[in-house]
C-alpha cells in the first residue's frame, strides 16, 4: 500500500484542484497526515487548511467553550470541535470551527459511523473568520453547512475577529 504524504515543494503551494479524490482516498490522506487539516469538496478537490494564529485559536476556543457550557446545561445535543469532519449530503467533507447536533439526530447515527466521517449535517455550525480570511471564500465555505437534512436547515454563523 502506498501512503500519501502531503509536503511542501520548494515552499511553493501544491495545486490539487485538478486531482479528484474519492472518499476512501481522502480518509487515507487524513490518516497518513494526522497533523494536517483537510477538507474535500463535493467535486473531489482536496483542500488543505492552514493552522490558525493564537488570537483566532483563542476566539475559537472561547466560542466552543460557550457552546459546550450551554449544551451541558440544556442536554439537548452533542458539540464538536474544529477537528471533526462531517460528511455532507453532497459528498463533501467539511469541518466547522464549532458545531452542534441535536441529540435524537446524533443517536440515529450508528456507533460504527460515529468512528468515521459520518454523513451528518450539524444543526448549528460556527465559522470564525480571522483577519487573513477573505469573506467571499469564508461565506462559501460556511454555506456548505446549509444543505437541507431530514429535519431542518442548518444554521450557520460567520463571526469576524477584530478588524
């Protein structure tokens, strides 16, 4: 078995837009590169996500903390951090900065699927936009969580850090 490892080539970005990945190939790339963050578009394009700076990381942590505290008080669902990949109905594999899924929808996901990138659209997703993010791209990225699922339309929020 060949292991795919993503690496920088002469400090130039690698263009994966012409290479189409299957769901299985995506999972193998993720397993072989646990220190990297990847997303997969509905068209099979691999997107490599950069790490965030400390300020954005702090905001992300605070938002997730608030979501977790609210959920612990209400016990209405499950919360997820920015490392959680959701498989959406269009086949894309995305991870918001923070997400929440209503409890009955979570319980409908089998234990085996929970260990994978389950087909599950968050009921609530937060995308944090940092100073270096471009708003049109961020809106596009967060709009993928608006795909209708069986019960409702996912809510999405874009929160901008300091100007």
